[in-house]
C-alpha cells in the first residue's frame, strides 16, 4: 500500500524566514532538494516510492515554492542543516538535482557528519566555468526581468534549452509549467544575498569522501556533462551512471530508472 500524501508544514528559521516542507514514511532519512525555479513537487514521482522504505523529507528552498523570500544574508546549507536538526534527521541521505545537487555538495563539505550519502543528479557546481552559451541565455533572462519584471523572464526559463528533452514528454512538460508558473521569479530580478562557500567546491572535490552517486541524463547540456564527469573523477567515492534518453530532469523524465538507481545506492550506504 502506498503512503497517503503528507501535508506540507512550515519550519520557522531563527532569522525570521521559513521553509515549507513535508515528511512521510519511516526509516533512514532521505532529503530531496529541488532545482532552480522549481519546488518540492518536482519529487512527486519519488515521494511514494521512497516513503515506503525511508523517512522521506522534501522542502522548498528559501526563495522558492511556499518558503520565504530572501531579505537578508543566509545560506541554503544553514537552512537545511537547521531543518534536519529540527527533524532529528542526522545523518541524512541527500538527493539533489541541479541547484539541489550544488546545495547537497556544499553541505557535504561544510558538515560531513550530517550526510550519510549523496545522490547528485545533473548537478551544478561552485567553481565551474560556465560556457558562453549558458551565460548568454542566463543574461537574457535576467535582462528581461530587469526590464519588465519576472513574467517574461519566467517564460524564457520555461522555454530554456535545458528543458528541451522534458518538453517532449507531455506529463513532464505540464509539471514543469505548473512549477515555473508558481515560481516567484525573484532570483531573476534581484541580487540574491545567499552566501556561497569561501572556497569553490570545484577546488576541493577530492576532500569530499562521502559515498556519492552521480546521475547524468544522456542528453543534458554540455556544462552538466562536464560537471558530472568531473565529480565522478575527482571525488574519491563517487560513481557515475548515465540514464539513456533522458535530459536534465532525469527524475521526472525517467522516474523508474532514477528510483531504482538511487534506492540501490542507498542500500549500499
């Protein structure tokens, strides 16, 4: 029997902000961290499956979904560490996609004792030198937000080449559209006061010894191909698995394969 959907809850942070989160199931905690411009609902294909075997936790990062917008210096790492402490969920398996992968890596570097394993799906990476094409597309969105507000910028994000494979699957395209419609677009028109690590993680990957599964969509963009292969090469206990036919949103585009890979990884850890 699949677990019933769990209600969304609000965790108040010490600085006055809050995180919207949900918990379901019992067992070793698994925390799901979403991508840029998205929210906790991107993990719908994983939620009932993992809640059968684990204590599944998902949340909206600050500035996304129903969590508070940034209004002072903060860090995603401190936010998540506070949440898992509140939930008595250390050490946790961290599963992050894209921006979520970058956040998971930051936590592994900052507080390795809080992390049992990493799953880094098509992750971003602090210190990666982004391609001219990526930077041009990003500037086009931020310029649009500065000129006319978040609406046009969000349309550009939804139409971004990053989601080209996902748009070929109608149910995934609808899910992405709904999440981006809900997204405030705040980050596209504002300077985010979020703190980054003092030393880019690309410089210290060899020191992150937590067991890590790196998942790469076969058709993801070149930047993410480079990052995934670099992580698998430089992190001492990382392995790389490529999901055939998938693009950037591997958890949505190929959920059965994604779930199987991650569950097997968690069993080994």
